[in-house]
């Protein structure tokens, strides 16, 4: 059996390893806000709106990464506007966007002729297919998104825990909510090629939820979630290579395993 060092001699494994490190930090870091604000359904809607974007990109013959990002951002902004301008609940608006995205994607997919392997890469994820360009884009997006969340961490957290009080204190609640929706949409879409549309929400939510089981402070919450994300990404990737299993599901299953371990630890503390 090949050792890890022998596997790492292959360039595509090296790229996959770096990608798992970046996503392992980026998704859980952003996922903390998703978990704290109970927005997991929102991230699901965004990932499925990206599916509609991919289908449109395939139909029009444009880059699938670009079309998925554009449509995901548009849908996220639409959800934000409808939640603000209508009397409908946030969950209802997200459900409408979710259903519309799925239906639109399936309708457009039905118009395509022939088999498109690149589309299935986005559906199920394939970290081993990551290119240098994908890696660079992932790194740049990761740095920008985490920097924005760190720089504006105080207003983001204030809005998360008490929206009305934040507004009274002079924080532009609408601006920061739109910015958070935008960041989540970007992170979801750039992670699709690694984890896939079906599982990307899992990597946002599960490490953050596992960290929430143990963390006694916000700083520890963010630190633990990133550690769990890194361990999930690296361990899942190595297991998928050794066991010849799909990388995305393997990474997510490792993450779920960590979550249940933290649940056991929490029960012992209680």
C-alpha cells in the first residue's frame, strides 16, 4: 500500500490537499454565522440555485463557475429583498427560492443534449479534479471572505444575537445582512467543485455545530470549527484516496463522525 508521502508526489493530490485545507477553514468559519443565525436552509437554497446557474451556463455555453456564482448571488439578494419587503417569513421566502431554483435547473437540464461530465462534477464534487486556477480562486475568495468577517465581526455578531438592538446602536443592519448573504453565496459556489451541490451545506453546518457543542466562548467556537473542518478535510481526503471512495461524501462523513464525538464529550461534561 502506498504511503501518504507517495500519494503527495502526484500534483493532483497536492492540489486536492491544499484545497481541503482552504475549504476546511473557509466553510466552517462562515458556517458559524449560518449555525448561529439558523440559516442552514438558506445555504441549501443557495447551493441549489447554483445548480440552476450551472444548467444555464451549460445551455448557453459559458463558464459554469461564472454562471453558478452569478445566479447564486442573484438568488441570495432576491431572498434578502423579499424577506425585507414582504410580510412572508424568512423560511417561506427561502422555500420559494429553493423550489424555484430546483425546478428551473431541472427544466434547463432537460434541454441539454448529450452527457455532460462537468455538470456531475458540480453535483457530487470531485476534489481530485481541482485545477491550479480553481485553487487560486478558492484561496483569493477565502482570504477576502474571512477578512471581511473578521474586520466587521462586531456588527455581524451584534446583528446575529440582537438585530433590533444593533439597529438602535446605529449599525446599518440591512447592509451587513446583505453582505453576509453575499459572502455565504460566494463561499457555497466556490466550494461546489470540491464537495458538490448536495453536500456543501454539510461542511458549512456540521463542523460549526460540533464546535458549538464544546465552545464556551465565541473565539473558541470559531477556532474549534476551523480545526474540525481541517481534520475533516484532510482525513476525509486521505481516506477517500486509500479506500477509493468519492472525496466529498467521505469528508462529510468524517465531519459527522466528529460531531457525534463532540456530542458524547458534551454529555460527559453534563
